[in-house]
C-alpha cells in the first residue's frame, strides 16, 4: 500500500478487502449524497462496472470543514482531487445518484443540493468551487461547527431548495451522508454534535464519518456503525487510501448481492469511471472547455496538439460561448441557463422572478436583475411591480 494505513475504532480494526469484480447498485432505493467541507456542459456518461442505483435513487450529501484558521492548506487542498475520485465510482444520473455538497466552519454553507439534478461535470465543478474556501472566509470564521453541518445535511434531504416546491424531492431515495471532521470537538459542543448525529440517523440517513488530526468522544457517534468510521493522521496522506474503502462501503450498501458484516466492512471493490479525454482538435492557439470540470479549460499552443489544463480564477468558470472565464451566473454549466431560441429577446429566468435572461448578443445568455421590488414580465419584456406572469412552481 506504500504505507501502513488502518482504520480503527476503539480496539477494532477494519480489514482491507480483496479486489473483486461487480457493480455497486442502489437496489434498496435512490440515494442523495451531500458533502460538507471545506464540448457539452451536460455530459451524462456511465461506465460499465460503476456503482449503479438500479432499484431506486440515492441522495448523497458530503460535508467538508473549511476554515483556514483550523485546517491548514496542505490538508484542505487534498479534497478536490480525492472527492472527485470518490464520485467517479457512482453513476450520477437523474434516476440514480444525486449529489449534495456542504462547506462548513462556524456556519454551514450549501454548495450544491441533491435536487435539482446536476451532471457529473456540474458536480465536479462545484467540488472545485467548494475548495476555493477563501471566498467564504467570513461565513467560515475560526471554528468548525459539526452540528451545524449535520443539521444542514438533514435539511438538504427534507427541504426543497429556494424557488422549488417539495415535488422536486425524491422521497424514495436512499439517504447517505458523509461528514469530514478535523481535530477534536470542543467539550462544550460535544453534546450538540451527538444530538445532531442522532437526529440524522433517526431520519434514516446512513452516516459515514472521516476524521483527521485527532477526534473526541462524539466521533464514534457520527457513524452509523464502526464500519462507517474512518480515522487518519492527515487528510493529505489518508484520503487517497480512504476513498476506495469509502466507495466500497457505499456501493456495497446498495448492492443486494453483497453483505457488509463487522468482520468484512468492504466486501467488494467497485471500479470507477474515467474522465473524458481531451486533445487539441486543430493546430493553432485556441482554448477549449474541459468536458469534466467547468472550472478548467485547455490551452492549445501553436503546432502543439497536447493541451495544457488551466484553472479559471476563483468564483469564475470557463464559458465556451464567450471563450473566457466568466461569472458563475453567466455560465450555462453552472446555472443550466441557455437562450431558448434563435430570436433575440429577453426571457424569464427559470428560477428567479426578479431576474431575466438577455439573449440579444449572439444567443449568449446574460443574466440581469430587476429592481429589488419588481419582477420580470415576459409579455411586456419589462420589470414591474404588478405582474403575475411569474408564478413558478418548480419540481
């Protein structure tokens, strides 16, 4: 393995499982996954052997600690690559795995909700945005409130996001939560963490916990059982070893052909998908989108068909329409917004009555806002206070 790395809970040791072939299935129902830390933009692809949710959806939510006053950069920076590698094990499809992400510090910040559905490319993009933690330092503060992260996780499974009705939620979905922790919980907060974990489990959430840099007595209560608890010295060293086991545990949980026991927490290994390959299509200086992650793009130099992968600056994404890194609200990969037809016009925003889409510039969607006390009226193409045209009922 390159180093001795054993997950321990009290005096119990989790044994590494042999590599076997098979598919991880969500046969007991759908799963939503939420994480809290800290060519096409809508590529849907499933590789043979991936963990599948064939008997129903799965909602998976992941929570990551992010305060730079608590977790050093060399440990936090390990999350982007390792979370994306974890998610490559799952079939991210509208009727299979839907993913949620949380970044937490003194407060918990929703980076992505399981619904509405987001493609693998969109989720990879949000993982990158999650790791740009300096954009959230005011909200993250100088501590990590694990109970706040768990409470937001519970709400993500039960409460529709702003602008949507309860119809968008997948009531039959299997609920799985992953919480990462860093260091020991202050003594005065331990009972709050235990109470939040108890609520989550009583709501039917299968909880996994991964702790780094020490733990306190509440840690053992975070996991549904000891097979769902992982402890490591540092995230930078431990995550590459933990992710295959974590994927195995989740996939085995939703695979009816596999039984997880106290003596075999990871009974089967599941292969992961591979990203979409990129090559320069023409000789010459050009930029092209990264089909796997909108926070990146590829630069093709003159007479060199081997592209260089480049990252956009924080809080911007690559926009293939404008061929620049653009604001999040203007990039279709992030907001799912496109101009609906070839006719230059103003269009209603699909999720916010106070906003509208300006499609007068070569069908490039520009999101604009009405004054705070007004809504957009697509009939008159104006903002006003009296329009009842925007009566969205999502889901």
